[in-house]
C-alpha cells in the first residue's frame, strides 16, 4: 500500500480557508501584504511533541517490534494535514511574482523534507502490512490484536487470510486424506500459523528519566 498524492485526503476546511484569506488580502491590498511566510517549523520542527518527530518514533518502534503495535491513525492524519498545509502555501508562493529568490530556495528545502516525511509514512504503512500478512491467521484469532488495526487493515487481513486458506486448500489440503484437510487441526495450526517471536532481543531507548529499571529474569 503506497501513499501517493492522490491518496491523501482533501485539505481540511480551516486550512483551505486560511489560504483563501491570504489570497484575498493580497488582492485587496497588494502594497501592504508583501509575502506569505513558509512555516518550516511545522514540518521540520525539532520538538519531541512535533507530529513529524512522533511519527519517526512510531515508525521506528513498529519496525523493530516483533509484534503488531497500535495503529496511530490520528498522528498520521495530523502529519498529512501539515503536509497539505505546507503544499498549499508553497503552491501559492510559487504563483506569486513577488516571491523572493530566498523564499524560492526555502520552498525547495521544505518540499524536500515533505518528501522525506511522505517516505516515513509509506515505510510505516509497509511495515505494518508486512506483519499483517505474515501473521494474518494469528492476528485474526486474537481479538486484542485485531483492535490494533485500522478498518482498512482489518479488511486487508480478512481478505489475505481467505486467499491464503484458498491457496492452501487448492495446493495442499485437497491432496491429503479427508480427515487431514482442516486448517484448524492442531498439527496444521502448528505448521501453518506464523506467530511473532516474543523472546527475541530488542533495543530500548528511554526518552525520559524513568529511574532504575529491573528487567525480567529471562532478559539478557
């Protein structure tokens, strides 16, 4: 599942209205409004609470966690909203003859970082889809794991599991004795249902002082 420009939802009304107000101000008083500032901090912000910084942490956690984590839908929407806001501003400034050379340079920098953030979103979605497809049968048998997925991910997991079952029936089970043709048999579940390895090692980085931490006895 790739995020292309056509996949991104329309600009929120409050953002679109802000852009229209800027344009109206320029038309009404061109001598008073000299330029519209490109707010690079919205996209490049270094604050830990900035949506793009949070997205990077969420994507990294998802990538290195053996199990499927909670889908951060609201965070993704917030980042996409900021991307669209910046895209609208860049488009407006590019069409404005009074835009300075320095502003054009800054716009190219903002556009480059916008592409980097889009890549982060694509990477986050691809990582989740990889886990969903690899552990589809396991996930669909655990309600607690199903609740971690978005509606689209749940639909994808259901369809993928159906395709996998049909493939197994056609290529393997139909050729076995009738009493061994069920994917729900304990022996088949053991060999066909993949589960994440919850005992594998992971790296942990504390983002704030959490004091002494005692690891479980089996942790090394």
